[in-house]
C-alpha cells in the first residue's frame, strides 16, 4: 500500500514538472522574436575622411595624406554633416570655447616702421672760392656747427683782384667813356669778383683784396676743408653745409609690405624718445635694392623740420597710412597656421564645428584679411582651438570631442 502511494506521488510530480517546462518554452518562444528585433543592425561606414580636410573622401581606412592622423569613418546618419566635429554644450564650457563673427569692415591698412633721421642731401650746398689766395680769418672752426644764412664763414685775401679794381678806379678818375668803364666792370665779373666788393671799392676809391665768404643757407657744417693761413685755389671746396628745414627718415620695410607703398603717401612720425613730439611727411623714394639677409627695402621719407628738433641719428616711429577699403576680416587668434596652410574652426550649428582652410590677405595686427574660406557672418572659434593647433594632438582631440555612441547590448 505504501509502495503504491509512493509511485502515485512520483508520477504527479513528473506531470507537474512537464507542465511547467511546457509553459516556460511557450513564454520563451514568444519573447525571442522581440529580443531579436531589439538587437541593432551593424553600422557600416559610407566612406572615410580627414576631419581637417572634409572634402576629400576615401573608400577604406588608413592614414591621412594631409595630416599625421588616422582617417575617420562617416556613417549614413552622419553623411549630411559634411565632416567636422560635434561638441556638447558641457564640453564647450569645459574647453572654454569662445567664438567671434567674421565681419566686413572698412579699414585703412597702416604700416608701422622705425626710421633713422638723416640729412636731406638735396638741401646740401658747397662753399667754394673762385680765386687763388689765402685764408686770413676762419669764423667757423669745427664741423657740425650750426650756421645761419648770411653768417660769415671765412675772410680770404685775393691779391689777383687788386689789378682789375685799380684799372676801374683809374678809368673813373680819368673821366673815361662810359663804354670803357662798363667793359672794366664786365672784366671783373668774369674774374668772379663779388658785386659787393666792386661796389665797396668804387665807393671808397680804394681797391679791396680781402673779401668775406658768407653762408648761402642755414644748416650744419658737415665738411670743413680749410684752416687759417691755408692757400686756396679756384674751385676748391672750403665748406659743405647741410640744410635742416627738411630731413630724411630712412626705414627698413619688409618686401611683403613694400609692394603696398607708393610715392607721395602721407606718413605720421613721432620721436621714439618723446612721443608727444609729432611730425608729418611724405614718402619720397623706395630705394631699388633688397637686403638679402633681412628681406627688406629702404624707404626714404621727407619729414618737415622747420623747428629744428630733428637731428641726424634720432629714431622716429612712422605710421604710413594706406588707402581706405572694405575687407573681410577675422580675428588673428582664430587662425591656426600649420606651416603650409591656414585653418580656422567655424561653427556650423549650435554644437557642430568644422575646419575651414583659409586664403589670407593683409595682416592688420589683431585682424587678418580673408580672401577665401569664410563668409561674412560666420562664427569662428577664437579660444580653445589651441587643442587642435598641432598635428600631434589632432587625432586625440577630435576623438575626445566626438560624442561616444552606446554599444549594442547582446
């Protein structure tokens, strides 16, 4: 009896286990298709590209021919982005990204330079004697002395001038015909006797052999070629005087900027030692020679110096103004120079950025002219783009800036 009861209990337990297995199998069969449907399909790249040169596409992965980095795959849901990177607002804030707008502005590009004051050689005069004689008295005894127009420089004794003067005086005493007296005067002019000396001898009735050489212009004596007691001969240069009413400022201009200069351009100048003293001038000449070591040309500016404050050797800060024009400008700090290219990171949308290769024009200091690559109103990154300013960091930075995609769970 007990044995029969045990057999019946075992059979009932087996039936219950079989029923439970059947129900579990049915439930598993119902959920399996749903799980299979939830598994995402494998994403296949459409092509590969260099994020810094998104225009170029490649059909397989590898190293970029443009930069020292690996190519990045572009998937179907990213193809419309045209390259670039996406940065979440949180990451933007962490990186300290700042942007600025590209603007079209009217500017007058100026060239700054430092010039050295020199004598204006066109104002230089030479003081010569046209007769043989001796220097009896020297009034200016050293170079670099300043002289005024009409100031006495030296007294010369010229015995050769006594004979023609005595001849004229004799004719006048004898009451000779006016034609003879006029001929005697012409002879003295031919011998280069000064009119003042002839007039003085006629008024006094005594021939004069001593005459004074006066400064023909105001300036500085740059050459003194005579001393007291020296014999002089016709055509001998006794003094050279350099004028100071106008001076030259000679500056070294880079050849890339020299092409923007033209004769007649206005220049503002100020003393390097005292910026409160300002002067004005014009560009007179660009010397036709390039310094092979510095790649600069010498520009010669004429600066007004009627007050005489400027002296040779002084340094002037020059500001050469250019013609006003409208140009497309971008902040200089937004441009990344790789050595062969200039690149800026432009905002494409709120969280999307892309690199733009630029063709640059004038350098205006804190701003650069853009000839191609950007348009007016574009936003460019001006702070934070240092993370991609070198080829060595480019790959890691772009990978870190791209948002991570969740992996599919099995």
